[in-house]
C-alpha cells in the first residue's frame, strides 16, 4: 500500500501486554531510504502531528524514546533519565503523598526523598515477595546486597501493604512516558506504583530514579523530608 501511495510510509505496531490484557499502539516512522535513525530516535509527536523545534523539551525527549522503554539500552535509558531530571518539574507529575518509600542497598543513605530500612527489617518485609518484572525473590536480592525499593501505604507501620521491587526494575517502569488518547507519547513520566497504583510524589520518583541508576540525590532540607520515616 505504501509503494502504491495508498498509505503513509509508517508502521503501526501493536504490542500486546498479555499479563494485563491491554494493547498499546505506537507509530514508528520508517527510516529506510531516508537516513533515519533506529527506533529510539523517533520524532516526538505533539498535538496536530507537527514535529517540535529541535531545541524544545519535547524534541529532546523524543530523540531518546523508543516504541517501549524496555527496548532502550542502558546508555539510551541514562540519556532519557538525565533529560527528565533536568526538567523534573515539567516531566515528573507531583501529588499529595500516598506512599512511604524506603531504599535498601548501596548508597541508599545518600538519597533524599525516601526513608531507610535496616537489612533485618527489609528481609522481613521482602519475604515471600517477588520483583514485578524479573520475578526474583526480593529477600534474596536484599541478601545479595542489590538495590531494592520498598513502597507501603503512607503511615502503615506494620508494612503489611508493602510492595518490594528491584530498583532497576521500578526505575525503568517510571521512565515509561505516558501516552495521550491517540497513542502519542507526552512529556510526562509515570508516577504510579506498578502493583498498588498508588502515586509516588515527585521527590520520591526522583529518589528512585537516582537510586536505580546508582546516583546519589542531593540532600534536601529537613522541611522537605519531614514525611519520610527513619531507619528502623
């Protein structure tokens, strides 16, 4: 059809997510014969279908985003994260605090915006839980010294509502940019817990992104972190 001039030179790829019974549609412009780049260099769409100016935030993000974030290699993911964090107020949605977030593993103490748990407490909380992407037992990940993120309903001292994730898994989840009703990517990250669907605050998202990428988050003031729980 494209050769006959009856359809645009584009491929509509529908990725079925059998685990959730959903389908996502992404429009990938063909690069063949036009000097285009790979799938992670697709022009960022804006309302009306226009391509934004090269120096705009949308264009900068669009040059880094592939059909799906899980298809990006680590270098492309790092570039995407750097651009998102550079404009966090615009790219990361904020909300009232619904979750208490705890970091476990190397460099956790250097990240503001989240609480800390001792290894013994983390092992107790993570017992019987698996990562939502890799299905690794989370207590074993804690024992190995991996970076782990634990999220519980705000104020739940019992931690019965807690979910545990590998930091690298939830980081990749949060960096998936949202789509509008037409399936076009918009310049805003996820801020939902992948299991409970409760929302992370912007500060918590930033802390998780840094922690998952093995980067420290600059410490903030006491007033900004008064809602985090101390190490137990």
